[in-house]
C-alpha cells in the first residue's frame, strides 16, 4: 500500500474511534489533513469572533512548510497512536 492509500485508510479509520479525541488532537488531525491535501494555508483569516474557524486555521498554519508526504505520514502516525 502506498502512502496515499495509507493516508486515505487512516482518514477512514479515525472515524471508527470509540471515543472522540480531545480538541487539540482534532486540530492536529485537521491541520495535517489540510497540509497534506492543500499545502500551505493561503486563505484569508476568518472573522475575529469565529473562534472555531480561527483555531482550525491556526492549526493548519502550524504545519506550514511541511511537505505533502511528511504531512500524510504525520497524520497516519497520529491516527495510529489513537488506537494504542
């Protein structure tokens, strides 16, 4: 299975977690997913009072400069760690 297939499998597997991960973990998953699929964030900042979207964009920007393959691998490893 190549890296892209492993990444897609991890995205499906994370949905089978018995419990919802904490918010910090969810934000890491979001940021790594966005970095892996879209690259560096170049979207305008959300409105100041939209705290959820601001947190999500901050998480994504936290992975700026990370290559697609590295972001995929990070996502896969994070998902695997949730099942240990």
